[in-house]
């Protein structure tokens, strides 16, 4: 059996620490009601190995600097919640359809798609 330090070195060489199990998404979404108001987003702090840093109480530590705004939509196909981190505030219209894309996670147990890397938005035509 390999020692943990050897596995850590191999993982670093393979570059697996950057995107973990993220996948690319491109979804048609609809803006619904008050969810169109963006919320400033503060990313989680990571250590040199890419793991989330925790505080004394076990909560994730977040940066003091915002990396954008989180918008909430409803997926047109499944009605699941879609949260997207975008670089700036956009003028989102209620009941308007958009196409969002980016890297993120499909959190099936929570009925959520969470996109937080290389995200884009455009009107659906």
C-alpha cells in the first residue's frame, strides 16, 4: 500500500487539485421573482493542496474580497434551482429566459446546479 505522501505527490503531478469533480454545464434557465436579485459572493479560502480552510468551529472560511455576484434561476427543463457566480451585476428580468454555462456541480440531493467557474450568461432567443 502506498504512503499518503506519495499519493499527495502523484495527485499534484496529475494536476487533479484544480477542478476536482466539476463538470461543464450549459442550461436554459428562467429568472423567477425576487431570486433575480444578485448576492455578492465571497469564495472559500483554500490551502496549498486545494482543500477548504476551516475556522475553529468547523465552518468554511471565506475571502474578504468578493469574486462576483451569485444569481439564482430555475432550470427550464427540470425546474431545479441553478446558482451561477458571475463577474458583475447583470440586469436580469423576471420571467426572461437565459442561457448560462460554466463549470460546476450537480447537487442532486439538494435539487441544485451550482456553477462557479468560467460562467457566462446570455439571452435565450
